[in-house]
């Protein structure tokens, strides 16, 4: 194995070996301001694509015993701008549009007439904290069937009384634990938690679970993704 | 394992020195790309941690440590997540390529810590930290180095496993369960980062102290005048 070589030849050999490492310099692209955002967007997009692949429609989030619940008064209240958009409950309705057979306005009573689901599930915030809450409501999938939604459409989007907005991939919208939630801790949803109707999606991070719903749309095209997503957060963020 | 070796003859003086090809190209490539991605993962991870610098309840929140923003990457939580969820794939890809190359080339024998290395650990610790005599150098890596390099590979695998448990606690509920639940998975992920940073610190100190030839060999692959080659 051992062979002789003169020092000049060794130098050029070493240089060649060093030059093979030039691909490492490509990482410097992340330091170029013009390229940084597109690269990070692509990276986050890949993560979202992978997340969607990992999502199993029939796999349920863990549920918990009543004794494991975070007390209702220790369930954090996260509104994005106002604590209470002062929804008029008497005149409230959910306006449905898009790829559905029966668009129009739906009352809370119509949603409450659907089979009720109550679940103790973990609510995970993108910040890293989590709480276990008790949520009651109708399956979003039941409601989508009621309104004759095109279940092959890609997204369900919602608008909120506080101008918050969100979008949901259809697979998650049809997940059995995804609720149109009108109760927390066996009591009607309070104003700070999004009364009269919010989303409860145990398989998604907190910011996807919009409060104060006013509009729901079934669509194949997203003009905007969500309040936080449009500022750079993950679009899919499934847990 | 067959390691290439050369005898270099100085073109002017005719002096002779040995050189050994210690680090194949794939290992060097993975080392540097992974080093950059580990730096980004730790920096952005610390910015993510800043959003909730605690491992307990949200109400009332007891902060564990106020990590300065200037020692973090991403500027804000959303930005840090973009860096973290981009570089994680580079980190994993180089990690997998490295492991696959080590296993299939047999090169891993150079750094894998095995039971027969155990007796060699204490003499090296005594030498490095307590001014003990220097044990004879027989291989490219001494027992303590093998221990460090093997450990950091295990930590690397665990950093990814705990990361997935935190990122996908429902799809990978079995991972989160193995780590003692979502809360503990997040804590493990954090502690593993510090263990890896401790390794990096020690690694850099050793390179600065007596590692110029080591440093060059991680760039060119060739190590001049290695101690373990008899003259």
C-alpha cells in the first residue's frame, strides 16, 4: 500500500481533495439575502409536504381521562388582536359557500342537531406549551356531508369575526376528531374561547383552530392560507 | 479496512514524511455540511425555545432561562421554525449518508467505541485532565476519542428521534411514548442539544490545542506525520 510521492505532487493531490469539498460552499446561499427567503420557503414547503404524507386519516390523537384535564381557568386564552370581537349571538350564523350543494346561512341549532362528540384532547401551541382540554361539538365531517360539500375538494377555509382566517386540508377536515366546537368543559363556549363556534382539531397545532367562526368555504384554490401562515408559519402543521 | 498511505519526499531537501488518508471524501463532506446544519439547528432551536422557555405549565409559567436573542437564529418564532424545518433535512440527509458510508465501507472501525476500548478510557482522561502520562498512540483514534465520536453519533440519532416526537407527537405517538410523553420528549430534545454542544466545545478545544494536522486531514483527507505510524 505504501508508495513514494514527492512533496509537490502531494500538494496538488491535497488541493484536489480539498476542492472536492466545494459543494459545502453552496450552503452559503442561505446567507445571501435575496435567496434566503425563497430557500427557507422551499424548506418549509418540503416539511409541509412531508407532514401531509405522514398524516394518517384514521389515526386518532390520544384522549385523556377527566382527571388529566387542565383546569378550565388554566386553559390559555390566545386571541390574535381582540379578546372579544363582540359577536351578537342572536343574529349569529355560519355562512357556507364554495363547492357545496347547499350554500347559505346555518344556525347554531342546526349544527347542534348533528351528533355531538365530546373529547378530552391535547391542545399544542406552536410556542411549545400544551394543555389538555375538554371539547364538545359536531364533527366537521358530518357538517360537510350536511351541506353537500365536494369531499374531493382540497381545502376547507374559515373566516372569523375578529378577521382571523384559516384553511384546512380536506384529509384533516374529515378526521373524526376534527370538530365544529361549541362547548368547552361541558359548558357553552365562552367569549374568550371563541363563542359561539370555533374549530377544535387535536391533530393540528393551536393556530389552526380558529375561533369566532362566521364563514366556511369548500375550495380547491387558496387565495390566502391563514393569518399566521401568511406571515411565515407552516401551512400544514399537523401533529 | 484498508487505509491508503504515502511516503512524501520533500522535493528540495529529500526529507521523508509519512501521510495517511484518514477521511474519505463522503466523510469529510458530511462532516462539514452537518457541522453547519448542527449550528443552524441549535441556533434556531434556541430561538424556538425562547417562545416558551419552560418545561412546565403555561399557567402559571415559570421560565427556565432567558436565552439572549443575539445568540439565536431566525429573529422570531416563525423565522426560527423556517430555519429549523429546512436544515433538519440537510442534517438528516448528511447523517444518513455518513452512517451508510461508515457501515458499508467498514471505515467505522476507526471510530466505533467497542468494549475492548474501555480499559483505554481512564488513562486518556488522566492524561487530558489530570496531567497524567501520555498513553502510547497505536491507532488513529484513542479510546476517549472513539468514545466521544461514537457518543455524538448516538446523540445525533437521538436528536432526530426526540425532534420527531416533539414535531409529530400524534403520528409518532410511539416515539413520544418511548420518551416518556410529549413534555419529556421536549426536555430530552433540549438536553441532547446541550450534550452535542458540549461535544462541539471539547472537539474545538482539542483541535485548537493540538490538532492542526487533524484539522487539515478533515479538509484534504490526508494526515501528515501521524503519531501512530512508526518512523
